[in-house]
C-alpha cells in the first residue's frame, strides 16, 4: 500500500505544470484539426489532391515540430512517458518531415505523403484531445474508445505511407547524393544518406510489430478492463 501511494505521489505534478500541459495539448489538438480542415477544404474546392501538400505544409511543420517538446516533458518528468520511446516516435516523424519530405520536393505530391497524413491527422487530434480531457479529469469514454480502437487501422495506414515515402525518395537521394559525405573531406568522415534511409526502412520491421502489439495490449487493458468492471 505504501509503495502504491509513493508511486502515485511521483505521478502528481504541480498545478502550473498541469495548466501548461492542458494549454500545450489544446493548441496541438487545434493545430492538427486545422490541418484536417485544410485538407478537406482543398479537396472539396479542387476535387483533387494535387497541391494539397503546399496547402497544409506550414501548419504541418509547425505542429509536428512542436512535438519535440514531448521529449522534454518526459525528461523533466511532468508526463509518465518513456523518454526513449517518445524520442524515437517524435524524431522518426520529424526526420521524415524535414529530412525527406521538405528536402525532396519530388515526394511531396506522392501518394505516400497523403496516406500518412490521412493517418497522422485523426490520430493526433484524438491523442491530444485524450490528454487534454484526461488532465482535466473529464475524459469522455468515446475519446478513450477512439484512442484505443482507431489505431488498429490508422497505425498500419500511417506506416504504409511513411514506408512508401521513404522508398520513393531513394532514387532522388542516390542520384543527387543529398546529405551524403564522401572522402576525402575536411572532417575525414564519410556518410551515405542513401544507405541511412535504407537502414531506417529496415528498422520498421522489428519496431512496428512491437509498438503495434503494445497498443493492442493497452486496448485490452483499457477497453477490456472497463467491460469487466461493468
């Protein structure tokens, strides 16, 4: 009992930190919702996905890059998230956004970008809404259900889009040798960005099943646990 109380105390954060986290999550939720509105508006007005990336490019860069703060939140302990897992998830997206999509215009209109955006957008709106209401102890069950159910489709969809985007970038990377360093150079270091992206692609093989199975277990715990209580 004493151990449980001590664990609970460690999870408690100051009112100021709670207020900050509520504000952060509200802003990010609204930001991703605005991206969804921009995407829908563009398609309804043009009946096409052509030029859609340019329409949502700026808010996407702002709100996805802002997620780097979540690593800081985990480090300083105001959220119970794993620092390593949070860093991996955030940096993988930031790398895809800035290292690939921003740097290689040829992939911006590819189907992969649209695919992962169709997954990322509702996922992030739901996730930040979940955190916001949770912090206020006003969490509706429908948001909990969406958080632990829609990922079953959205997570694989996002991974397919991300992998497709990485794959489509390889030809350009190999041709231009963007971000690569060959010897000799002043730093006496070589780096092949082409093979770095290939390694990144391969990393999805062990990582995706582990993260996906973790979410499945969490769903059984949260959703299944509720049904058992009822």
